[in-house]
C-alpha cells in the first residue's frame, strides 16, 4: 500500500478528482481536477507546483566524492563546478543504461544525486577504494517542482536566493523564513522552473509559502498527468516507457546505450575508467543501431481516416504510453521502429510522439508511417521525423537581463 509524502495533508485536501497514482511507493496525484487541462496551462502560462518527493535522493560526501561519482556515471563529474548540476546516466559494463538522474555539486566534497528508481545497491558496488560516504536520504528530504513562466517571480517572495543571477542547471542553499532549503534550476517540463529540496519537518511550511506567494501569479497545484504532456513536448525520455533499466530488462534487445536514447551528449569518453567506457568507445566508433526522434503526426490524415468511418477524430486528453509500430511505407512491409510516448500538444497544436527508430531512418524531415487503429482496423498515417525537443522556450535557460536585450 502506498505511503504519504510530507505534503500529503495539502495535496489530499486539494485533490478533488480523487485520482491518484503510485509513484515509488508513495501516493502521487494524477490530476487535482477531473481534467488536468488547467494544471497543464499553469505549467505553460503561469506556474504549477508538483510534489516530487518520490524521487530517490542520495548524499555523497568525502574527499573522493567527485572521483567516485565519475566512476559510476558516464559524465566526468570531476569537472562539475561548485553549485552546478549535471544531468547524466549510469551504465553496466556493457554500456547499457541502468538509470538517469541529476548530480548536484553543493560543495567541493558534497553531492546530491537523484534517480528515478532505487540506486543505492548499484552505487554501493563501487565504493571500495574511495574515501566517500554514500547515504540514502530519500525518506528525509521532500521535494517540490515549481515550473512555469512565473515561477521565478513566485520564488523571489519565498527565499533569499538571487534568482535573477541563477543560471540554468545551477543549485544553491537559500533561507526561507528561518529554515534552509536547496533550490536547483531544474525540472521535467522543458520550461522555466525550479526544484526545491527541504527537510521533511519544513515541508508544509514551504508548500504554504509557495502557494501563498503564488496567488497573484495564478499558481496551481499540478499532478503527473499534466507533467506527462509537458515532458513529451520537451522531448524528455521516461524510464520503463522510452527505455528500460538494463538490470531489469528481460531480454538483450530491451537494453539501450546512452547513444541510442539521445543521451550521447552526456558521455565523456576520454578520461579515467568508468562503467561501460570500453563498450561505449566501441559503439562510438562503429555507430549505434537505434536513435530516439520526435514525430510530427499528420493531423489532416487522421481526420480523413476517421471521416471515412463517419466519425470525428479522437484526441486523448492525456499523454499516451505504449509501443506503436513505425513503417517506411503504407504497405507495412518494413518496420523501422516504434513510438513509445505521445500526446496532443495544446500549445503547439500538433499530434506529437517520441519514438525509437533504426539509426538510418533518423534524418530530420524523413517521412514514416505510424500505425493507427480506427473501428478495430489497423491503418497508417504519415509521421515526419523531427528533433524530440518540440517545445524549448528561451525563458527556460535565460535570465531576466538577457530576456530584455
């Protein structure tokens, strides 16, 4: 049975839909209202507040902390500056991805690591020889994601951090009404946003402070359904949906390398040994079999297909997850991949998806066919290959001064 996060007294009172999910053993709101539309538009036009406590959180401290993390992840964390955050993944010796997450450098010898699923056991395998202390603090620290165009203005009323000079993928300690919080300029919506990390005993105080400060900025508590739409728009992959944990994959074909799931940019090959280095070097030289792409699915063709059956086109109000075949032609003779996540994008007015295709078919502008079922029959409609990052506003990475220029 799921357990409550420290924010449950607030989220449960606000969840009118009674629509919950289980996330890493915790109760998590799917949507506060019957429909999540207002929460989605809060992320895109004002600000949404999401409980992210179920993420796994680890403290890594000691003289060898940077060297230890660099050993287990594909990125060279030795080069990560103070107060900076790195998104990265970690692999098996075969170069297959176990999980992805963030590494935040809080001081020279102290790091804060987040992951989607339990990673303590995996990290612990590589502690020998390092002067480092690894601690699972998942149950001690609560987290909130404040995301959207007005998130900066709201957070200014809550803490003493200089948010006008706070770079994208940075983190810092701040004070909020007499207690400490850590703020990181990170998130999973592809928009301007922050994540706030706080001790459990201060969780309700920081929730109340953010909600109170956000009243004049149209803040909304937001759930996972709205988040799922935004992350597809931003081209952000999800474990066990767009790729599998290599340790849990039932067959070899379900395992993926960083290069195959659009995380090749996180790999630093030429440095001290790390997990999967040899395999990734070989793959870099020979080339990868698969690639993740975005798909712009032809809406007029969908309309036409439904019209032929005397039906209006259907649009799900949620992002979908599954495996939908992709072909090179309408005859469906040659399958070249599969779509794994998709949604109707309200802000882009497009039907979009994230897909895995054979590397030779990942050229931008390439036309593929995606399978679609109408009235119990399978058809195809055109889908144009694009970059997975459909939505990428300037405000996500810029500061106020640069926006004015």
